C-alpha cells in the first residue's frame, strides 16, 4: 500500500504559529482564547486555499486543550488534543454544507447541540461551504445560532460571503482571510522543499507562487506535480515547461528589440514563440505584465509591487533604466488595445506583429505626441462595413438657367423663376466675423436705395428662401422692412428666437448687401407693438371680411339658409 500523502495535507498547519500569511487573524483568535472572550459563532470568509478550515480546526482544538502553552497553542499531549490528532474527537464535528444542505441535515445538527460534551469544555461545529445551505436550512439554523448553549461554538467557513443571509451574518464574528502573498508562499515552499530533500531554484518557487494566485493549497499541489515530473531537482526550466509558462527571457529580448527599433529581430523572436506552441493573446498579456513591471520598478515606492525573485528584480532594474516612463505608459495602452481586439481579428499572428511594430515606433516620441497609425493604415485593409461612417448619397445638382438679360442665377420651379440662394455665403460671413484678424479690410460700398427697392429685394429673398428654410422665410414675410438712418434696416419678428437664428439672418444680410450693392447695411430686429400684431381671424371675422369684398356672398348664405357658428 502506498503511504504517499500530498503536501497540502502533510504540511497542513497544526498550530496558529504555523498558519501562513494570516497573522492578524490568528493573533485575534489567540487573544480571545486568552481573555476567555470566545464568541458563540464565527464566520471565516476568503478565497480558496488560504487557511479558513485549517484555522477553524486549530481554533476548535485549542479551546478544548487542557494544558495550553504560554503562546496560547495546543499542547498536543492531553486527551483532547490526542483524540483530535487521531480524528477520534467527540467534541469537534465537521459538516460539509455542499452535500448536507437540506433542512433535515440542519435539524439533526441542532439535535446534537442539545447534548453537552462528555470530555472537554466545548462542542465545536465546523460547517464548511456554508453558503451552499438552502434557504429553509438557514432559517432552521437561525434560532440555534443566536442562542446556543454555553458549551456550543459554531465556526462557519465560506468563499462566497455575499450568498449568506444577513440574519446569519449579524449573529457571527466575521474574519476576512486575505490572499497569501507571493513572498510568503515562496518561503513556505522553500521550507517544504528542504524537508522533502528537493533542490529548488528560487525563481522556480517564485513562478509556482505566482501561479497559485494567493492560494497556498494550490501552490503545494503544483509543487507535488512538478516534483513528480522533475524528481529531486526543481529548476526554473522544469517549472515553465510543466506549467506551460512563457520564459521571461523572451520578454526581455522583445523589449530590447523594441528599444533598438529592430523590427526584424522582433518578428523573429515572436515567430519562435508561436512555433513553441504559445498563444498570441497569452504572449501579449505577458508582455503587458512585463512592461508594467518595468514601470513599477522605476519608482522606489512601488518596487514592492513587483512579484519576482531578487535576481530577477536586478534584471528588471537594468532594463527599466533604458525605458522612458511615457514610452512604457503608451506601450501598455497599445498592448491593452490589441489584447481586447485579439478575438475579433481574422489573422491573429499579423494582429500581434502589427502591435509589436507599433511599439517600436513609440520609442523616442516626445511626451504628448504618442499618436500611432491604425492597423488598417499599415496593412492597407479597409474597415469592416459596420465600422464605416455612412456617406451621404450623391444627388444630382439642379442645373441653373442663366438669364441673358440679368446676371442673376435662377432656377425654374413649376414655371416660376426663383433665385437660388446659397447658404455658403452666410457661412463664409460667419467665419469672417469669428476670425477678423485673418482677413483684410474690404472697401466700403455705399450705394443709396429707397424703401421700394428694399421691399422688392426683400420679397425676392423670401421667395427664393422658401425651399431653404420655409419657417424663417414665412416669419420675415409677415411685415415689411423699413429703411432707417445709416443704411440700417429695421424688420419686425413675432419671436425674438427668429432674430437669433444667426445662420439664416446672416444669409439675409449677405443677400441684401449683394442685391442692393451696399456693404454697410445692418439689420435690426424689433418686436411689433400689440396693435401691429396680425392675429388669426375667426370663422365669423373671415366671413365678414369676405362679405365686404363680395356682397353676393350674403345672398348665397340667405338662399341656402346657412347659419354661422359663433
């Protein structure tokens, strides 16, 4: 029979001191035991593999120990500790809520709580993955959790605190376990390697620690896996081969080629990476991490954010000295953009190659000028149809008919001759008003004109402007303009918003200046007096006005015996 025990179980902490990376929580629990202030219920929450269930077991073992040490640790010699170590304790009960989540399971637990301990001080109930309990099971557990017997203690453990009822949370002391740091995991792996007589490189242990993502259990499982692969020697090369991790040396080579603008070598190194079986997106995310490390190591305050061995940190510092912070920031943004668009690319290798070529173009660009060409500008590819802006359809221009007798352009519309007024002139006039320094002063033209001429030209504008802006044309057609002193033209509008319609008013002004041959004309809009305002006629008023012009209309009304509504 094989007696092999996985490292995660073999090196499971048996005392608070052995717990890795949770010093604040273990100190709090020890002080509570020392001061005899142990709560009735605890909730241990946090990511997987960080010591929640381990601390729960140590807590249960410690509060039942008959001979605590000075450091508030179990003695491992009394009857309670011995029975716990042999998995034969009657005072400590573990329940897996993932498979025992019904109401009946909780009711059986509640029935057991009523029986006091025969040996020891407390009966401890450890419920793992407590968030898996059903709603009914939680409700059945509430009363017992709130008012348990003095000898009963509950320790709940979960990775998903948000799924637990607030009424349960309010009855527990909550301890949030944090992810274990890379340094702590690497140090513990070194301790395990020494005990297992395995020669391990520092960088190899750091890679395993980073891959574990804060979980010591995952790190120990990975350690066993690689030891099975490589034997008694744990090298960096064996680790990256087994975990399919891209060697960091490639990222240093790529960065050197980028800094030297050596596009040929850059593409060759990337091709080698692809031929070794690595995915393009895996490479671009790893390059982003490498550039991020170069950025954080440039500032002494952020060096601690770099998760790497001492020798690797020295290498990062050497390369970071050659990189400008602005280049690193721009490169990070570029890599992130190409990472996001990787899945939508048809030619994924070319996609990453373009990203690398653009990174080499960023070297030496001054701050504030980091614009680079788009992918389609380099490859000549067109944007997909859904990314193109809709272009206005071509419309055939109306061919103007030039009158031989007058040098005015007119357009035939249903047999009528109407001046074709363009808005281009008004836009040009607006531009000149906004940029007075860019144009030279034009000569003054002051040709005299009378009221009749003004009215004629005014009507011409209204007739020609109907197709351009009917609302504006109708608004200024209600009243005749008046010539005032110094070529000022006063016109009435019912609404001041009409006078503030800058584009149309400018078009009117430019038309008057051209037709009246006077560039000193100004417009002044005024609101009409109440007596001047033209109000809409009622039906009776309209009838009376028409009857004055056509007397026979009254006779027709009487003959037909018609009545007018008020």
